């Protein structure tokens, strides 16, 4: 799964890399992104805009938002089998902008958090799905997103049995957003990142609490 990540790359660098303009200045660097927070994404309907959207999917058909589950992840393998996800795969895809993520390795000493990032330390995009929920009482429209996960590559298999789908290059990012691409072609993009493109290191348990959102959470754990 993917339950925490970082996005600390400055806005201008994100704009340049993803060929999109920031349309919302409400978010700044986040060293410990947690569900329910509003974070930058790029949707297939606005591929040149970087928008701040809430993490934790609320499908448009939900009636009772308080009782509804708000999935932060969606399994790539079962997207075509679930009607709500299948429809979003066809019509509402997004890039979730990040520059690293965290995973907890189960060991005899307990769970050890690790930070995983690209070997070149460049920002990247998770493949995601998004939707809009409308409050029937106030008319407020609430956009939300979820991050797609898949089987782990060799590096991630040492830490966990799942990993987020990281689109490997600009061509894959554009293909994921492309509305003319078929559902089967979109599904084919949802695979583990090739080996050799990631690196990782153990961090301290500061990251366990979303209240810790500063550079200290990036520091390596003592050996």
C-alpha cells in the first residue's frame, strides 16, 4: 500500500517537469503527507493544471459521506472488476505528484519505516484515480483522489508485498492522462517500476505521526 509520501519539490520545478501550472497556492512542502490532506495532482480533464485535491476517494455516487469508506489506495489488478473503479479508470485518471514515499518493513524488532525515492531523486507521479462528490445540502463540490498500487519490484519486495504505481517517464504520464487511450492500454501502464530506478533507507519513527511534518522525518535512522 501507500499510506504516506512526500512532496517537497518547489512549485516552479513541478511546473517545469510536468508542463503544468499551479492553480492553487494552498499547499507547500510536505514531508509527511497523510490521508485527508489536500495535495497536488494533475487530472486527465485539466492536464496542464496542478490542483490541490483531498487524498481519500469519495466517489460521486456516495450519499452518506460520513459513513462511506474513503480508500487511499486502489489495487491495479482489480480495477476492471469493481464498477466504481472501472468507471474512473475510463474517465477520471490523475497524476499524484510526489518525490518519495514511506513504507513500513515488518521485522522481529517491530515495524521499521523506510523512505523510498528515485535513484536520481527527481519528483515523479503515482498513477491515481479521482472523482468529485457534491454535497446535496450546500452544493459544495469536493474532489478527491486515490493512489493505485501493484505488486512490488525487487527493491520493494524486501519491504512490503505491495507498492504504488510510479509512472516511469513522461511518455507513460501522458499516456495515463490521454483520454483517447483505451482502458486496456491504461491498465497495461499499471505495473511495478522497473528495477534499478529506486533507492531506499530506513528513517526514524518520527514519520509514524502525521504531526511530524518537517525535514527531521527525512533523516536516516541510526544503524
